C-alpha cells in the first residue's frame, strides 16, 4: 500500500488539507532536485510531485516546459529520476512521492520494468497525463498490486461518463485541473471548481486535489475550503527559475507562507 491514503487520513483527522508542490526532476540541475524536495517537506509539503522531463509536454504551460528543457539538457530520464527518488528516501521514508509525466518514457522502459523500478525506488503514485483510462486498466491494477497508486486528471470539460470511468480505476487521489488549457495560466473560478468537485465526490471517496492555477497563499487557502489538497507547480518553477543558486531557499520561503495560510483556515 502506498503512503498516500494514510497521509490524507492523518490530515483529515486533524482538520487540515494537503499541500502538494511540484518540481521537475533535474531542474535547475540534477544535484539540486533532492535538496529542493527536502526543503519542500520541511516547509509543510505533505506529498511531493516529481515531474519526469519530456520533450513534448502537452499539458504544461511555458514555465514548466522550460524546466523540462533545462532538465533534458542534463540528460535526465527515468533512470536518473528513480535515482533521485532513492536518494530522497535515504533521509525521508514517510513523505509520499508521486511521479508526474507522459506515456512515452514509460513505454520506452516497458510498463513491467517501470512498475518494478518505481516500487523499489519508493514511489507512491504515478500521474501519466496522456494515458487514457480506457487503455490503462491493466496498468492501474498492476501498479496497485505493487503498492503504487495511479492518479488521474479530471477537468472542467470531463463528462459524467468520464468521471465515472476514471473514479472506478483511480487510486490515491483525484487531480482536478481547475482551468481549461495548460498549467500556469488564467485565474481560477472557485464556484465552477466547487461545482465540479461536488460531481466528482458523488462518484468517489478519494480525496480531490486542485491544481493548474494556484499561484499564491490566498488562492491555496480558498481552494482548501472546497478541496482536499492544493497542488502548486508553475509558481514553484518560477521561484527556481528566478534564482537557481538559491532555489531551495526560495521554494521553502514561498511554501511556508502557503502552509501558514492553509492552516489558518
């Protein structure tokens, strides 16, 4: 069993919501990734999403695209991502880690080998943006049998039929994409998000996290009035991009403020 369900249960009992930050593995350079991850946890992160660099990230806006390009220049692929997870686990055996990326690297490695490597490294969940649920039920089952959750995205355009299909095979949590479009753009309509989350919760008891558009502490706090988690990606990458030499410190300072706001609800 992954660490994700227990983490959400502990938060639920204490009346708190999950803070889930994202960082691209290898950005600004491979040596910086694990220190950034530890800084995130020290600043209040409950789950860490680790992006797997990919050359054609269709769901990512320009900020995260640039982070992937920087990582790929350092030749960061799945093998190095798993090495980073193992290094993180040397000091942190408790915080859930979720890999977020695309199907091509997994298919190139092979699903069976990917699942084995993920389990052995200490991965708790996987988000594969372009795996359609109709075609990955076996993958989801095999992951679960290895103690790894398959987290799915739902969006404002997701139909009731799509919601029903995904909630049948998802585990860990549901990632609700608050915006139509790519990461890091536009503003969140809280009323629309709340209405969609209600539809999702009618189908599943899984926690629902919201991402794609949370850029400050106030928005994270507002999201946590209607969701179980705030997921923050592009804003964190911007902190790293602005001052790569002090990336851990900048990320920690930003997340500490978000955590305080979320806990002050």
